[in-house]
């Protein structure tokens, strides 16, 4: 089972479970996926991030579920220490996720869209990869059913 975060053309967001990504695509093509708030059949998947489960939670939770990407809370000089601690923890987990991907996957650079497609269509063997894709290329991959996700970018990465 896979959980998708979805949004309609009127801006409503909602979640729904599907047996697989192909089951979602099949239902979407037949206009069976509708917004529960307005009934619109113009529904798209929102950007998703993988669910990361720590060693303690591995027995009680599934690793392959997906959750919607959540933006980090912005802290201001008036922020409470609790929010600052939560932000530091979130950044540390995002950095850990990113470091794991970089360590365990091949960087294919600008070839990412082509390599991802080749793997999706069975032209080459599946392997973990990461690289670069424009927003248009990423949307095209998602529209084709290729499961992709953006690497988390942290504020420290831009400095």
C-alpha cells in the first residue's frame, strides 16, 4: 500500500491510500480520484518524502510508507527554545537522510532523468541513483510513473 498526498486544481489538499502507484495512475486516468472537498477530478500527486524510521520504531512501523514533505518551521529571534530544538532535530535528520543517499547511491548528475527512465522501463538494472533534474524534467518523470523525490536542501548547503 502507498499513501499519496494529493491536491486538486482548486488548491485543496488531501491524502489517499492506493494498492500501488500503477493503481493510482489507473484510477486517475479513469477519473475515479476526486477531491473530497469539492469533487474535482483534476487531481495531482503532491511532492512526497520517504518516511524514515529509526531503529527503535522499525518493528512497529513500515519503512515503505510515504508521507507528505513538511516544510521546516521558520524560527525568529522570538522563537521558543523548544521550537529551536525541534528545528535542529529536523535539520539533523534531513542531513542524515541526505548523507545516507549520497553515500549509498550513484551520482549520475545531469543524466538523472534518462537513467531513471531506463530503470523504470527495465532497460537497465535498478540501482540507487541521484542527480540533477529541472522542475519540468521531474514533473515529466512523475507523470510517467517514475518514482522520484528531491534530495533535502538545508540552509547550510547554500552558504
